[in-house]
C-alpha cells in the first residue's frame, strides 16, 4: 500500500477532499468518542476537528500532504498498530480496509486499541459492481477480491451496525463512485490518478474513447436516463460500526 500511494498520492489531496454529507455520517458514528485513531488516514479528509486524533498511514507521500495544523501522524500499517491496548475511544478507517494485506490481523489490531468501537467506511462490492462505470471499464473488477464480503464484518466484530452511505450527485470526494452523474470526469487523467483502482489496470485508451464517444453522441445520457432526476444513489458504500462488548451492555 505504501508503494502504491507513494506513486499515486502526489496529487491526492487536491482531488480527495471530504464530502460534508459523508463527514456528517462519520461524525455521528463517532459520537461520544473523544479520542480517535485514524488508520490509513492519508491527508486526513474525514478527521473530526473536535476530537483528539492520531493519524496512521504507511505512505510518507500521503503524510507529507497533510495540511498545517492537522492531527499528528505516525507511519505504520493496520496490521501492526504501535499503540497500547485500549489507547483510543475509537478507531476510524475511511476506504482503507481493501488495502490491508492481512485483514483479519488488521481488524484484530483495531479492536485491541479501541475502547469503544471501530468505524470503517468500506464498499459492498456486490452492489458497487452494478455501477455503470463497470460497463465501460470491466477491468475495474480487478479490485473485487480485496473487499471483504459485507457479511464478514459480523464475523470480525460480532456486534455490527451497517449504514448505507448514498453518494450525492455533486460529491466532493473524488473516489471511484463520486462522479456517477458526471461521466466526463472519468476522462480526466488527474481524476483517475486519484482513484487507486484505475492504477491497477492496463491500457484503457479504447475504453476511454468509447465513453467519450457515448457522452458526445448522447448515448450515455439515453442509456442511463434513470439517473437524470436522482440527487444521490446507493453504490455500495457502507459505514460499518463494530462495537466492543462493553458498549453493548
């Protein structure tokens, strides 16, 4: 993961700012938690300013892009958190789980250092794979195997709350599904360069030409006319809240 983001992360902070609606959902999930460890923190887009936060990321490139005044950052990985047991009220992870090499170890470490809960924004890939983008770029399915089945989170955490996160049409965060109503954005190499999945596929020039042609001819708009009046859609983004046993009682 460090190698990947050292490569693609140089302009990451300019395209991956926090969307306020997603940030509000994350803040609600962290309600009552004063201290937060943000695992896979990157440039810190979703770190709540009102909390005591420590950030952790494997990439020096990403850490270097954290803004002045951001929470202190430590270089490290989810599988080996350099903190004592129950050091934080909660552990937060935003679109990072699929990058962990040993997910079971990572989840175990998150549970170990969290006193109250673990809050993870992830993707139910079975839902996401129905997104129209895969019609044009079927190669993106390359990432399917690195996303745990959503049901597995109950195996990892026991007590789990799943919250669907609809993606707004004007989403400010440039992740994979952000531009579902703005297809022309995917033609921009800077946009694709801030989406890790695109970095894993080969030459897609023909795919891009097809998408551009369909946009220009109106074919895309006719094919996906059902999206025209929507302001948000479910693309499989899920907030997983795993609570510690002490919080359930």
